[in-house]
C-alpha cells in the first residue's frame, strides 16, 4: 500500500490506516496529501463518520506541520 493510490471504497480502511501510520512516522506532508484525496471521495459516498475521522487526521497533520490556521 502506498500513499499515491487512488481512493477506493474497498481500500478506504487501509488508506486511512496508512495516513495514521504516516502521521506516526512524522511524515505529515504525505499524510495530508493522502487525506486530502480521501475526503472528497468519502463525502461523495455519504460516509459522514469517515469524513469526520479524516477531518481530525487532517487537523493533526496540519498541526504537525506547524500550520495552526
């Protein structure tokens, strides 16, 4: 699994897990790029719980990159 794969419902869990892993490794930029691709995909699918989780992870990524806006 790599961060450059296209969003997929079948792999959504793995992709969110990869974003969490990237954050844990300190690679907030890669996590942010992955999460920014996943958010619109989850929104289109109506998966609001996933959207909320992705928003939280994005906030953590931005915080790790020093962006508090």
